[in-house]
C-alpha cells in the first residue's frame, strides 16, 4: 500500500496527491489498457476531482480507454453537468482535454446492465454473519466492469451505518451491484443495528462486502481518501480495496468521530444540500443516534428536501418508518419487501421495541423539511414546520442537553463512556 497523510493541522497538497498517483500507477504499465474509474455520486464530501484529474494527466494519454462509472447504489442517476461538478471540471474542459472520457451511471435495477459473478453459499453467509443468516446470496455486478483491464476506485472513507466504515469494496457493493446482495447486507446491518455497526471497523457486513469483492476477477486499484470536516484531504491511501480501506479507516476513526460526555435530549441535525431526499438525508439521524437520549427528540432540518425517496418512495409509503423489531416480529408480513428499504426504515427511525402489537420508539425523529405534515404522519415520523426552527434555540446549549449539528451526515458522534450510551 502507498499512502500519504498530512501533518496535524495541515492538508495534503496537489503535489502530494501526484506523488501517490505516480507511485501507484506507473504510466508505462497503462499503455493501451482500458481503465474504468468508479467514483461516488454527489452525496459524499471529498476532492474526487483532484484525484481524477491527477490520474488523467498521469496515465490517460497512454490508455486505450479512460472512463468513469458513477457508483450510485440505488441513488438517482447524475446528469452530465452534475458528473462534471463531481469531477470538478468545467464545461470547456469537458469538451476539451476530457472529451475522450465517457461517463456512465450505474443502473442497479436494470437486469440488462448486470451480470451474476458468483454466489455466496449459505454456510459461508452463516459464518460471515455470525449466525444471523443462513442463505445463498447471488452476487451481481455492473457488466460494464468486465469490458476493462483495470478498475480504479476513488472515494472517501467515513463512518457508515451499514458497513461500519465506507470505502474500499463498498464502492463495488452496493456502489455498482445488483439488488440481491445489496438488499441482503443492508438488512444484515439493520439487524445488528446502527449503533453497534457505525464506526466499528470489522463488522459482519464488511466481511460480506469483502467476500463479494473477492469474486470480482478484474484487476482492482483503490484510492481511499480521508477528508477533514473542513473538506481538506488529510490522507490518501492507494492499494487493493482491502488494504487501502484498512489504512484509511484507521485515520477516519481518529478524524470523523467526536465524543461527548452526556446524551442530549434535543438535537437539531441540519442536512447539507448534497442530501436531496430523505433516503440520503437520513444520515443526519444515523450519525447522531448514539448521543440521542432515551425519550429525546432529533429534528432533521432540511427545508430543501421535498421527497422521501424517488426510487423507493412507494414502498416507504406502504411500510413507513419503524424500529427493527416491528419488522422482525411481523416477518411474514414484511419479508417480501426489499430488505434494503426495510433497513433504511429502521436506520432513520432508530431503536425501539415492538411488544403486544405496540411500537415504542427509544426516541423521536421529527422532520423539519419540505415533506408535508400528512406525508410525515403517513410514514410514521414527526413533523415540524421548518419555518418555525430558530437556530438560537439550539446553539451553545450543550450544557442544557441541547445540541446543534450545522452540517450533519458525515461526522459520527459517540458518548465517551459506554455505560452512558442509550440502551
């Protein structure tokens, strides 16, 4: 593995990035090769453009193809303009030096865009999931990958609610994967629960993702970035998806986790504009749930969010948002719904109990968004008019048990003492 990390209080420079790229990608090795870059969509903060442009300058001229596939998972496709923004290139640059680069969006729900590359048998799933599941899981991947000589993954590493820490093989699964493996491991993470998964390095889900990654018999190189809260590059790791992620997740655990002394009964969690629907804006709950007190309230403040989810909204309107046990104790009723959607539902709702037909949340989640009151009630979440939110009511009141997260979704908050953690 090749890596550079910044000194405390500083950031990696463009020359630092160029040095890592030149060591990881000797130009002579790319003569007449077909290279496919896999990059995240706009819901991840990172200088993806810096690494993309550096790679392009270093090897693109030697290659036969140098293309980009957006790792959407189940997110919405990006326009040409949005991809240029993600890669930090202008319209003029797109039609000039980057004119040979082709852009592709992953299509997770198009069978013609996918190919089955293998199967993880039930006995392996049982071992990887620590006995929680025993079932065969088909592994499908975007077939475009197999038209190239090498896949180059570029993406950041953050604490993540499903896998523990994002990055590495996660840009393949679920980034450019098919629905069966995607739905399986999301529900696996939900069954373990967000507080036990998020910010934990070696999780059952990470083991499943890496096992699926081993089935991808195309040469893989991964650039894992660790970004400061100020959007600067603190570390860049290059190597196999497993090795690069291993190093980057260690740095992420130091930079992206903030510890608090006590839980908060009232949290205002503000979603940045890069989260354009509740499907992604739910991260504003995931990253703060560990410091939300029993019986407390977390408000997701996002006046710009008007959609629950374009891709999965119909299902979410049917099932609503609930705790894990609401689904597990009525499994025959819900097992036929997409498991990834069930997982999202539990992650946003948070922990709770379902006993004798009554659901009791551990804490409340309220939406102060552009989603109307009647929709919030229909999906089983609280409603508050975003125009009634006053930031002064939340700022600088931590001693009173009130917390303001002005840009939520990427920094994880935890309690210093395990015995203070919400049940």
